[in-house]
């Protein structure tokens, strides 16, 4: 008996043949695609290699300037982080597009700033600031107990030594300056003070007060730079320390400002401007990492002197001479104090 092929079976065979043919076509397309893909990838890579890489979108975070300058970690290392040639030579080189392979020079090539900054930041800056504060206060506490305040007659004849403009500019500079110092110390000792929101607020106040100081500081510099120039008689003032180490009343060689006040003026203005500049550089991450490290070191080292002199200035104005603060509040100074403590200026006023 002859069996007739089933229509359903013929249909299934045609279906599998159809599927098989499409599998073959798909396989052929895949085999064709990969060589084309590799060719295109090679071409794209070649085209990209001819273009300079643009890091500008994040150079303020860790872009090309920072990548180039992650260097000089060891205090005695001659590498700039990227070693060119044998490891034993440790030659640091640039890795940017324009100067790839060139030796790193200038501030970015200073050896040891990485480790040096880290050691100073973690082990020395805060203890030195604390020592400066404690020792300066201790010295003047001892002075006040042993020598005591100088006293002059403030009820007799008085001379106008500061104008209203002088007073406004002085306090316009002094108030933000003190705020900057206090908030700066808060940041230095931030970890000991608990950190968190109070320190972040101190940082923001520190930032905004800097701009106020810059404005009034420039005006104060222009106002008193001339009278703050050192004279030969200032050498004599330093020799006798302005008479502050003696209980005897002796005529002190000094002009409108004595040598100590002049020294404070230059530290507060020039030193203050440098600290403002380095502080803004750190705030805005201007420059590469080594430049930021150097700025931080300069900022803190200047800070040691500024804090010591600020405490000195406050002590001399408030405690060392009784009633001395009145001159920068109402602009007047008693004749006796003027004649003894500012003898050359007194002669100018009376001649």
C-alpha cells in the first residue's frame, strides 16, 4: 500500500527550510558586520588620536593640570609622578598633549611639596598656631603683671591725631581682619571643635570677610603707607623696645606711628593681601596641585606672624597704655602721651 505524503508534513519541511535559509543569511551578515565594525573602530580611533583631548570640562577638579602635577611626593624625590625612562632615574615629565614628555619645571616641579605639605598640614600647622597663641598671651600676661600699664594724663590738653575718615577706614579694615583670623583658627582646629556645620559656616564667613578686608585694606594702605615708612630713629625704638620694658618714663623716638605700629601696618596690609590672594587661590582651586600646596604653606606660615602681631596690637592698644584706645575711637590723644610716646610727631604738631 502506497502512503500519500501528509500535507502537514510537507508544510513543516518547507517551514524548516525557510528558517534554515534565514539562519544562514543572519550568520553571513554577522560575519560581514564584524570586519566592518573593526575597520570603523580603527578609523574613529585614528581620527580621535589626531585631535587634542579637551580636559576643560573638569580641570578645576582633577583635569589635565592636576594630572600633570600629581608629583614630587617624597621629600627627596626627583619625579613628577609620571616617570619617563628607567625607574632608577625617576625623571618626572609632563603628560599633556602640547608638552608630553617635557621635564616639569617651575612651581610644579618643586621637589617634595606633596609629602612636605602633608607633614606640615597634619603634624605642625595646628600645634604651631596653638603655641603662637599661648606663648604670645603668656608673654603679655607676664608683662602686665610685672611692668603694668603705662598711665598718662588724658584730661589735659588733647591733639587731634586721627580724622573721622581715618577712624572709619581703620575699623573697616580691623573688624573683617579679626573675623578672618578667628574663622581661620576655627578651620585650623575644626576637627578638635567637632567639625560639621559650624566650621562650614566659619569657612563661608572667612571667605566673604576677605573681600571686605581687601576693599578697606587697600584704602588703609593708601592712607597710611607714607607715614608708616621706617625712619632712622625707629632703630632706637627697637633698641629700647619702645620703653615698654621699663617702668621709668623716658622720651620715646617715634613719629605718628612708632616702629612697632609700622611693623604691624606692613604685616597687616602686605601680609594680609598675600594671605587673601593665597586664600582665594585655594578657594577656587586656581592652578595645579603643587601651586595649591605652596599657596597653603605660604598662607599658614604668614598666619603665624599675623596671629602673633594681632594679639600684640590688641594688647598694646587696650592694656599696655591706659586709655590708648580712645585715640582711634574719637581721634584725640593726650598731650603727655603724645609728647613721651610719639616725641617726633609731637614736635611736628607744636612747631
